[in-house]
C-alpha cells in the first residue's frame, strides 16, 4: 500500500513492542508463586507450581489410616493372654518393641509404665508392615499382626474387640494378644465430606485388620477401603488407581509414616503430614500439611483451582489484547502508544491479577 520507509519502520517497531511476551513470562510464574504463598499462609507447604496444577486435576484422594485420618495416639484397651499372665505378656511385648519408635510401640511401652531393661533385648529386627522380632532373655519373641504369626507358623486366634491386635509368640508358642485402639481425628470426617462436595473419590489403605479399617471407613463415610496391606500392597493399589484414572484425572496419596514413602513417590501427587509424619515421608511428598489437618487438603485444592483460573485469565487476556493491537497496527489505526499499552500495560494488569492468588480465606 505504499508509504515511506519511516512509516514501515514505525509499524514494524510497533509490532515488535506488542509481540513482546512480558505479560505471559512474568504473570504466569507469578500466579503460581502467589498460589504457593497463599497456601503457605494456611500451613500448606507446596514444593512447586507444577504440583498445584496436578492438585487442581486430582480426582481420587487415597488416605493412609494411622496418623493421617486418625491421631496416631494409641492406647492399650485389652490384654488377652493365652499361656502366661497379663503382666508377663505386656512386659515381653514392651521389651520386644523397646527399640521401635512406631506409635503402636510407644503405646505398649507407655502401658507397661516401668523402666525397660534393654540389656535383656538383642537382635531386634523390624519387619515392615508385620511387626518386630527380637531376642528377649535369649528367647525369640515375635510381636505383630496375623501375617507375622502365619509367617513363623504359629497358630493364633482373632479378638472380638475392634482395634489393632498385636499378637505375641515366644519360641514358636502363642502367648496371647494385646488390643490397641486409635482415635479418629476431629476434622477427618469434615475432610472427607469436603472432598466429596468437590467431586473427589476417597479411598483408604491400611495395614490394620479388615474390621478396624471398615469401622473407620464407615465412621468417616469413605468410598472405598482396603485393609491388611503391606507397603508393597499399597503401591499395588495406587498402581491400580493410576490404571483406572481418566486421561486428565490424577490420584493423590496422603500419608505420614516411613512405610508410606514408596507410595508417596509413586502417586501423581504425594501429600504428607508435617508434624506427626516421618522425615522420609515429608521428603518424598510433593505437598506437606504442617498442622496435620486432613481438612486442609480441600483448602489446598481450592487454592490450586483458583490459581489455575488466574493463570488462564492472564493468558487469555494477554493474547486477546495483543492480537487486537496487532490487527489495529496492521490497518494503521493504532500507534506506538497503543503498542506500549499492549505490552507494558497488559503486563501490569496481568501482574496485578496474579497477585490475587496470594489472597486466601483462612478457615
């Protein structure tokens, strides 16, 4: 259409200014930083912006039971000896568990209530998902679940009491069992309800006996429960959920123990309890709830979804304004001032919009 070099250079420079991606390059990461900062105000540590994106797409939340949905504070509620006295059964069990820091072990030692002579204990071996094996006064004592009893070939019998049952055997002889009960966290039911309101499916995995798992699942209103699982079994369950997920859906696992580290790493998103949780679980997780409240999962999900909405708003706003400005410059309607607005002005507006991600409602 003619025109001098001056006009063409002016128009080219306007195109160059408009096409500068400052609004996208600055506002998109800033939106994620804002979401991470907003989550931290609620006691939720997110280790990267990509985990917010995964959390926003989560469709299944898988819970470990002990320390996650329950307080992890166990109390001995029954002692049922078979071939010895109650005192002997509790003493042997406490000695066998003396070197373990598991919540169940701590509850047994607290129930014994006396100072333990650890010189009587040797060759302690913790068996993941089953219990412990140790030599007490030279005799091999095994304390754990029914899988451990089956493994060592000891005949055992179930207990009518609902709770975690610790079976005890010495030198291949069944001594009896001790029942330990855990208490459900006050906001666990609220957490499950909040997730269901957001269309999230809830599943619980636990190494406890089936009646214990079913009782907790019924109390909290969980969609699905799988009990008597070893750490490898939990990984297998997560693998199954990964195979069943929709193309855009993601499963998240919530746990606290050292045995949960493999599952936290395998799930698309790992969420750990920060106060009660083990260092291994916190290290393996992508998100950490610093105050151990499972209800914060729904809060984190809201923050993640809001952050992604802000990111999309900034992308659409920046691209639409820049496209419109390019058309106006091409037809000779817009000048350099409009081009500057399409670059700097849009960047400022997008940054201001991104800052909204910092503002969260703390409940």
